C-alpha cells in the first residue's frame, strides 16, 4: 500500500504543509483548510523548521507534490524567511506563504527575493483571506504545472520528430546505397504514362546506356531497346499487369553494341491509401547466362556431341512434323535416306578411335554439302547417318541425292597426311499416307539399307513392301528361335560319310533341323545366319554338339572298338570365339562318354582369317586332346593356301560346287585334283561333298580322295533312319574297280 492511501485514505493530488511552533496555530490552520480535502489535497503539519524539512523530504520521496507551504515567521530555532529560503533551494516550484505578526517590510522583501515568496498573511489572519490565498495559489500552481507539462510534451514531441526524421534520413540513405549497389535493375514508373520516375544505376550495366536517356525518353525503355519479336509480349505485359496487380515476364533487349541480353521483369502495381493505383514498381534481372545455359542444354539434348549434327531425337521430331504435313497435304512428299558406312569398323580398329572420330566429323561435313537448306542430316550413332529430304517431287529426286552422296563419299578423304577411302550403303523410303508415324518410315529406310548392303555395298536400295515382309519373317524366326532351343524343337539329321575305296561307313555329319510348330521342318540355311547374327548360335551349337556326341557315343557302344564311327559337327565362328569353348567341349565329351578321337569339328575358311594366333592356340590344344578338324566347303573361301599348314587340320572337305560340275567341266576337275594334291602334301585327308552319282566316286578314287558324302549314299536322315544305315556297305570295291576301268 502506498503512502498516499495511508495518509489520506485515497489518492491525492498533493499536500499543503503548514509550519508553526505553536501547536494550536497549526491545528486551527488544519481546520480552516479542511476544504482542501475535496480538492484531493491533504494538510500536513510541522512544528519546527527541522520537522518541516524532514516532512518535505519524505513527501518528495513518496512523489507527493507540495504546491503550497504556509510558514510562521517567528519560530524559536529559525526565522520563517530563512526556512523558506532553504525550502526554496530544494523546492523552487512550491509556493511559499509567510504568516507574520509584525509587518516587517525588509523581511518580506528578503523573502520575496530569496525564497520567491508568493504572499504574506499578517497574523492574526482572516480565514476567508487565507482560503482565497491558498485557492489562488493552488490554481496558479496547477496552471504552471499544466503549462510545464505541455511544454515538456511539446519538447518531447519535437525531439521525437527530430529523431524520426534522422532515422528516416538514415534509412533513406541506406536504401539508396542498397539500390545503388544492386546488380538488378529497380524501376518505378507512372501508372498512366509508364514514364519512369526512378531507375537505379544497375540499369547502366544491364542496358549499356546512361540511365538518364530512359528517364528522358520513356518509349526507349518500354519498346525501343526490346528485340522486335518480343515487343508485342512486352506491351501485353503492361496491359495485364494493371489488371492483375503483379506479373513477371521475360524478354530480350539489344545493347548499343548489338549484344542481345535476356531480362526477367517482375512488377507490382502500388496503390495509395484510398486504394487507387498510383505507380508501378519493378525489378529486372539479367538472366542471359541462365538462358544461354538452358539453350545449350536444349541444343545438346538434340544434337550429336561429336559432329554437331541433329541426333535421333531431333530427327524423329522433324520426320514427325513432315509426316503431319503429308497427312494434311496429299501431294506433299518427303524422303528418308538411311546411310551406313561400309567399312567404318576397319578405320576404327586399324587407325584408332581418335582417327575414327575425325573420320566421322569429315563424313558429316561431306553429307552436309550434298543437301539443300531445308533438308536435315542427322547422326543416329556409330556410323549411321540419316538424311531427311523435305518436299520432293518423286522418287527420282531422292535417288539423285543418294547418288550424289555415294559419289561424294567415293572421293578419298584427307585426314592429316592420310587418304581414306570409304563407301556407304543407303536405304531410301518415300513418304506415304499409310505410315502410322515417322518411326515406321525410319524402320523401313533401315531395312532398305540392309538390302543395299547385302547386294554388294556402296549402293542404294529403295524400300518396297516385299522387303518388309521378308524382314518381318526374319524377326519372327529370330523370336521363335529363341524359344525353339528350350522347347526342344531342334533335332539332328545325320548324313553318312563313306570310305570311297571300300564303300564302308566312316561316320556321319550332324546337320541341325528345326521342327517349327507351324512352319514344319526348317532347314539350316533359313535360320543359321539369323542365329549367327543374334548370337543364338552359341547355345544352339552347344546343343548340337552335345546331342551329336551323345548319339554317336551310343551307336559306338554296339560296334567293334576298332571300327568306331566318327561324328562331324559344324562349328560357327561365334563358338570359336567363345572363351569357354574348350571347357564346354571337354565337359560334353565327359558327359556323353564319346572318345575324343571320334569327334571332328568342321570349320570354314573364313573363320581362319581373323585372330589367327588365338585360333591356332585353341585348335592346337584341342588337337592335343585328339579332336580332329576339317575345313568345310573348301575352295569357296579366300583362305591363303600358303598358311593352311599352320592350322592343325586333318581334313579338307571339297565344296559341293566343284564335285557336281567335276565331270562336265575339266577346270573343276583340275581344281579338285589340285585340292587333293595339296591336302595330301600337307598330310591331310580329303572328303568330297555332294556326291550324287556313282561315276563321281570313281573319279574321286582316281585322285586318291579318301572320303565322300552325298545324296548318292544317303540324304541327311533322322537318327532312327541313320541307325538302319549302320551295318550297310554302300558298294563293293570290286564294282568300283570295274567302274573305274570302264571310265578310264
Ligand atoms: P555343310 O556343313 O556344308 O553341310 C552340307 C550340306 O550339303 C547339308 O545341307 C547337306 O544336306 C547338303 N548336301 C549333302 N550332300 C548333298 C548332295 O549330294 N547334294 C546336295 N544338293 N546337297 C547335299 P544342310 O543340311 O541344309 O546344311 C546346310 C548348311 O547349314 C551346312 O552346310 C552348314 O554350313 C550349316 N549347318 C547345318 N547344321 C549346322 C550346325 O549344327 N551348326 C552350324 N554352325 N552350321 C550348320
Ligand atoms: Mg559341314
Ligand atoms: Mg559343306
């Protein structure tokens, strides 16, 4: 509880202090000033100067104001004037009233001067006079106080305003310095005229012009510097901005040096207190670097990194666009040319990849030169390129371009100090409404390209529907073949191989067949090359080897050990390249129990041209395990006779073509003779393929050809049929000898 309440029982404005050494005087003063309570003043009494000073101090500590002090002049320990002087020193605002018995003018003058005496009241006093004096003093005190407070408030207001102004100035300076140091352009413009009212210095960096030119000429900023193509969009921007309140846009500007820069502008309409648009504020970022990075990304996504030509994605987009054009306009024609270099692998393998890259870049350049501006040349990857001819009259136009490309590529290419020769195969497809999309056109151009390649390379082929049907068939066979191996649709036929001198059975050649569930029995000519292209030949060949070994091993169990049957199995080039070929063969021999001396693997000459050393290593190892090798279709390939002796081959199989024409054509007979002589001189035996007549046997016998195979003895037959041939002697040597005598 504070002292105000303690003293007066309620809050009060202040206290009137009365000082007199006579207690009775004090009590009468208190009575007469009783009315003061109504004005929320209390009357405090002090009987001496000392008590009065203590009382005043106590009241000041309690923050109770003392507007009036009434003090007796004549007191034993201090004179009233002196006491008031002291009080004045500490409480100058307190109004001082002196009660004096004798009208001592000097004292009063002193009191006025030293203690700023407010009034003096002669003793004995008139009660009304006292009341009036005190009332008036209070009014004066309160008025002074109010004035003082007003003054104080005014002072404070002034100082606060000054402070606010200085803060404002400070923050404006800060803002100005921020705006000046920004790299982004800050602008402010009128809503009605779009005239600029502010532009920060960054504008000079971004636009490359003095900013004053924009402040002077608003159209320069709004339109003049904008790239013409982006101007309509810029005008629309201001229009929509006023409607929406805030908006962003991106556009290009020209700098005075001609450089184009990309800007992003974000603006906002500012409203006044009444909600009316009063100006537009905006910020402009220079986004050129970002845009360029985006453009580069977009370019890279659609172009080949090596040659800079459009890639497959971009090509397909363009093919699709032309295809749509063709749908709208039935007279419109375009063509796709699929180009594949014929011997690129050779360049890459022999000269290295860096040179291969240079070669492709040079080819891309050559192709570009063959085209009109509207045409596209794209690189699909590797050595595959595609030309898209936009708007041709007829097929002849496309043929002309294809011929131009072929003759250009036929010229030698200069790479450093080398001259490289190349050629290409080109597939041409002409647009047709029947194509559901561009993808099918590219597919058909690819098919035609394969046809061109197959018919001798360095030429073009125009796609026709037969090609498609054939391709579909191949694709179908490929798919079916994958399953054929697992579903047990493969089987082996066995064709006897006979000792020509005795007519006795030497063994069989295992020849694969495919029992297709819908197409019936399919011969190897129709699927072996597909199996080779797809790599399916590896599992297929392994199956053949295992099945042939198993079968012959079983047959040999019933034969005298000195007359085992030999089994010849065809080996494909892929199989020969398989790193685990040796392991597989050994595993199969162990599994089937076939004596390795009974296995003969047939290779073709073409298999012995590449990777010669590693092939010799493999064959030599297997030969060490008593496995034999023969060279199949001998005479049709291009193996150099001179290095034949390096391979551990025990037999040459003369191709059917020589045997069949051996009798009509003396040249063929001479070839057969030469092969026999060569084989024998290398310590090899000879097998004649395709014997269809008895007379051929005798001629071959005269050349010392040891073995023969052909329809004369038997066609290739199923295992069950072959079994019946086991005990047969195909002819008697006597008959043969007679024949020989008759023909010679
Ligand atoms: P190839 O290895 O030269 O097999 C001999 C081919 O000549 C067989 O054809 C056979 O039926 C045929 N032939 C044999 N004697 C005569 C005859 O007197 N007159 C005529 N016109 N033809 C005769 P086939 O069975 O159609 O095999 C064709 C080719 O398929 C084989 O030629 C061989 O290169 C390949 N081939 C067959 N089976 C396999 C195999 O399991 N693996 C591999 N890689 N190729 C195989
Ligand atoms: Mg063969
Ligand atoms: Mg053959």
